[in-house]
């Protein structure tokens, strides 16, 4: 846990605590003891949320929007409920950075006034609270990204995403915690501290968008936005039992967001939504694309929302149509996933086959070499960007950051170009590898989606990150859209015992597998990942709906 502090960081934490209204503060007698791991039940025991509030925060986003558009619920009622839940969540797991409750409530009142006057909603997300990772700038609000050097930086203009979300009627009620510099899978920094996983507080919610993951798992937001340069949306989604989409780079507008590693072009960060259900992801994608982001962000391609693609037209097995076909990559041929992650993928493949879908094996392609290339791209500046950023305040370099403090030698421009050449060559090889699956499918077409684990472990112990991320980072380098899908199960000692027959493939495989204990990881959610083709986010969402329905039917058949 980050423990360094300065007068500025201490003052920021004091101001943050003061931003929670007194009536929303949990009384000491109702706070869970340190021995309590699962704090999800505390939403209903603190006395802060009313029965009506609890009903609202447990309602799916699509149902909330329907109730808001019909006038059954007001924006103020919905916003109040989620602000209360966010305040409670923060006190239990330390997930927020900026709690903009007063601003959000005023925005909700304005939306209600406009709805009453005009008899219609303001945009596709009218009255829906949306949380943001602490990168997305809001005019007049501090945005420091958990970096002490940036404390006191007040945003002068909105990020493009913020502009579009507010135009669509969203109510931005809080921003959430991240890892220092965004480059490790734990949400911990020297400004806001460490975020816990609400399912088991001895575990991390992941990173770098872990504050979003923890908040949404605690029902403090129906829909949130993170960013992903190596798995930073998908890992928190998997660790917290959520849906999370990493899109093709720039499909959604990133302009105006704060970041580290600015100028790194070989692998770029993409923003994506997290939600408790796939409809929340779908609503976000459609609303943002309907806002024509290409008119505001020069890097965003002009690709509107394609409803026919989302509906999987021509792929549903109707007369004259083929059915969607899937590949499955059981492991990356370097490090084998822990038993619960294997079970999640097995459950999913069995459910898909039972539902009548073809699933063929997909062999990994030189993943170890691809991961080295990915890490070389991340560290091609010899960690200079991070050193310069942190040196302003003198804050320490967090020990979990993927790139070491000392870094390697800075590459020359020519050497950097050669990394990009090598990346392009690998991407071309992988595309050929994907297309070659057409020779093995019954349809004669390549696979439409690839199922695989979202990582080697479920949510891991605080400070014990294994650092092996190619299950997600590979698809950042390939720039393919990928969705994490919770399978509705958790680590269970009875179902997920230690694999006594495991034979390690190498030293790293042995080390990571030896860290597994079902008792340590108990109650951690398990999930799978679905990868699609570039710029086909709508199709990935549609394929996700097929997986969700297959899992639902499989569970129903077991009852």
C-alpha cells in the first residue's frame, strides 16, 4: 500500500472526506471490522439508503432509462440513490477520487425541469448517473489522476467524452481511483491510497480502472468509464464480476483526457465502459457514437452505430443464414490460468456447445515473444515520462509499476521504429492465423469471436501482482475489441481445489500456479473474455449477448 504523503496529499484527502454530506457518513458502530471481507451486504445495513434507494441502485441501467423516460422515476430520485451508494461504497472500499454530488444533484434537478417543461428527455442517457475514471476532465473540477505532482490542477475544459455524455443527458456524479501512472493491476497511489475489492477486501479490484470496478460492483454507479492500455478495463471488470469492453483504439473519443505515456504510438490506450449487464455497455456505445464523436476528436473514425451488426444479421442460423462460430484459446502456452479461471472457460464453452454453437480450438501464436514486444514498446522511453512526472513532487515510484524506476536505455528513433515494424509484422501474422480457422469451421468462414480467460488469476491479494498480462495486453497490441463476461460464479473451495496434477511449463508458470489457494481467493468472481475483429464493437456486443443467453440457459437446465 502507498504510504508516502505530503501536506498537499494530506489536504486533498481531508477535502475528499469533507465532500461526503454528514447525513451520508457511516456511523462508527455500523462500519465493518477489518476481519469482514465481503462488504456488499453493508449497502443495506448502514441506514443511509432507503428501501426505494436500494431498489433503484439494483435496477438494470436499461430499465432505469425506461423509467426515467416515462416519468416513473425522476432524475433527482435516481441521482440521489446512486450518490448515496457511491458515498457508502467509498467509505467501505476507498473507490472514489472526486465526489461531485452537489453538482450532480443540481444537474438532475435541471433535467427534471426540462422534462416537465418539454415532455421529453434530454438525450439517450437522460438522468442516468455515470462515473468516470480519474482521467476524464470536467471543466472547473480538479483532475490529478492520483499523481501528487498534479494536485491542484483544475480542468479548463471538458474532455470530448464528457461533452458527449452530458449532451446525452448523463449525470456525472463521481470520478474513481486508479493506479499511479496507470501501469499496474492494482488501484493504489500516493494521493488517494488503495482501493479494496468489495467481494473480498483482502483482494484488489484490479487496475488501473479498479476504482470503477469496485464502485460499480457496490452499485454506486450503473455505468462507468475506464481506459485500457494493457487490460485496465477488462481486468477490473473480471475481478469485480462486471461486463467491460475494450474497443478498437479511438472508436470512442479519448481527446481531452489526461494520461501518462503521451506520445507512445506503438500501443495506445482506449476508453471503454463497465456495467453490471451487457445492456449498459450497449447503451453507452450507442449513445456515444450517436453523439458523432468524430466531429470533436480528430482521431475518432467516422463509424456510426451499426444496429444490423449488433443484431448479428446473417449470423443467427435462420433459413439461409449461418450461425456464429467461436474459437477457444485455453491458455497462452506460457502460464496456465488458475483452476477457477479454467472452470469459467469450461463452463462457457460447454454452454455454447449445448446451445448449438460451434467452438473450435485456437492455438496461441508466439505469445511470449508478443509480450516481450509489448513491454519493449511500453518502456521504449526508458521510463523517462514517468520519472519526469513523479520528480515534480518527489513522490516515490510505486513498486508495482510495470516499467522499473530505472528503466532501460532510451531507444533511438530508429530503434523505436523497428519495434513498430516488428509489431506490424506480428499483427499481420495473427490476422492470417485467425483467418486460417476458416479451414476448420463447418461454415467455411473464420471464427467470429475468440473465447479465452481474461487473466491467469481472479482478483489477487493486495501487493502480490504476478505481472503476467498477455491474456489482455496481446489484444491491445493487436488492437482488437474485447469484452469481459462474468459467468455468474465465484471461487469456491469445493469446486476449485488446488490442481495436484499440475505440471508447470516453465519457472514462471510454476511460480504463479503455486500462489493459488481457494481459501485465499474465496468469493472472487470468475469471468471469460471474448475477442472480436477490429472496429466491430457492435458485433462483439451481439456475440456477448449470445454467450450470456447460453450461460443463462445452462444454469436454468441445472436447476
